[in-house]
C-alpha cells in the first residue's frame, strides 16, 4: 500500500519484482512472491509520473514533478542510485528504456534526450520544435525512436541521430503513440477525437473518428503466431474501442465498442500472448474482456477507483492499483477459471 494515488507500475523481466510510483513521490520495489517492499524513494510531495525498468532488469528509472530523473541499479546483488539527471522547472512525465539496448529516452519541454547506461552519458538531444513533447516510444527493434506533440509525429534513427526525422502529420495534438509488437503499425491517439494508424513504409494513415473525447490510451495485443494480426485497443472517456485489421474486406479496420464502464477508463493492457484485455476505470472496476469483445470477468477491491494496471511478462498475474494507494495482485487460476 502506498500513501497516495498510484500513478505508474512496472514489472522486472523475470516477473520476480514489480515497481510502483505514487502521486506523493514514492518509488517502491516489491518482491512479487512475498509482497516485501523495498522503498527506493519515500513520499515527499512531488509526484512520480513515469517509471520504466530496463529490458535486462538491471536498471529502474523514475521521474515526475520534481524535474529529476532518478536511476537505480536494481540487480539481485546491488540496489543503489547510479545517476540523477536534473531539469529545473520541468515536469517529466515521459521516459522509456530501449527494448534492445541500455538506453533511456525521456522528454523535457520541446526536447528528448537519450541517456546511455553503460557510459552514463547523454548520447543525443533531439528538438521536437513544434511544441512540447507529449509522448515517446521506441520501435520494437530498438533502432527507431518516435516522438509526438502538436501537429505531427517524428521518428529518429538511432544509428544517425543527426539525420532529419521522418515526419507524419496528425492535424491535432498526438497525446499517445505506440508501435505494434511486430513493428508494422504505428498508432497515434489525438486530442481532436481521432485515431491515426500508419503501416510501415506508407506515409498515408488510416483515420478513425467519432470518439466522445480525446483518445487517451492505446494498447496492442501480442500475436500468438506470425499469422495473427495484432489488435489495437483505444480509450476515450468511459469507452474502449477495439480495432481489427480486416483481410480481404472493403473495410480496412472494423470497430468493436466495449461499454461496461461508467467512469473514465484509466488503463488498458492485453495479456501477453493472448487477446484477453484488461481495462481499469475510476468507477472502481477492472474488466477482463475475452478476445477483446466479450466481458469475461469483473474484479473490484478498492475504496475508490482504479488508477493503473500491468500484466507480468508471462501473463499469469495482473497487478492493479487504486486511487487511495492500494495494490492488488490477481493470479490466474486453472485455465478457463479466470483470475482471483
């Protein structure tokens, strides 16, 4: 239990530990088997809004209202701060480790920097120019860094940061971006109530409209085989819309609206390797959607609403967090018996 609204969650790659950050500034690392907490940063009144664990499980980075990025080494034999990067008067809410290399990308104002964990140096500073950076994401191959803001999305190549980025126009402000796990599709959720999806190599996107508000969150499924196409989930207000790419059809993408929540949807995530979608809301419910189209299970247990959720990498456990600092772990029972 944390002392305030849980803002972010992350698992280590081996699923043995999970990290949580709060609006009070806490960063806590938990043993996933025993629940034993290790406080990396106590509450101090400055919120933590971004948290990421490196793909090798050696490093944890956290940032937020204070303008400081804290980077810990969290190996099994050592637990210590290895770097502090400070940006006065900046509220840092976007950071992400490269999925292939020990490099951390983060934004401040109109800029993005990439920090190398081995040399402990900044390897590049990228200027988005148009506006403050609203989101960033690495391509699954680790070679491309995509950054979004007002009017467009820009992609830089890791092998030559000084080259001009690839530009994709959005029309409005792009507040959420994510690559599909196979690296074929790039999705952008926008504040003009639209969703754009580009296919790799095609500069012209599909445009989906009709959302009740800005598109706040996006999540791709991880196909179980190379023959499966990933599914895209998007949230706007109290609704979740599922998008499927249709083969041999005049409709490029079909939409399914999931309408059970009556409060703002705060988090969505697909179970790794399946099409089971978890959605959290400030209405106090977690819903599990079978094949991302049918309500399979309802979970509750917080005094107010849910604020965050995260699957472990094996898909056998789901950590959910509440607006009052609660942390609840749901574990898969026998196949077909759900989570409890």
